């Protein structure tokens, strides 16, 4: 009986794979309790997703089942 490898769904929702192989993520602290955060801080959090370091990208690609 063959066992199918499944993608980690929580990782799939949090990370996006770019065409050049880098992984993009969304910044934290932007979901709720925004009234006490300064406008400058919220603007910085709004910037496009930060890139994942090379050390962490190997683990994330494994969760996403990307063959590398």
C-alpha cells in the first residue's frame, strides 16, 4: 500500500514560493489590536513579505513538499 506524502496545510497558508526559489512570508503583528500601534509601525508591517533565510528555507520547502 502506497502512502501519499501530504503538504503541510498550515505552511501552505503562511508561505509563498517565488519563481526564483525564494520563499516569501507575511509579517507578524498585523492582525488585531492595531489601535495601540503607531501608524509608522503599521506601515512598516504592510510592506511586502520578507524573504526567508537560506537556513530556514530548506525546512519550509520540505513542509511544502517542494523537491529540490
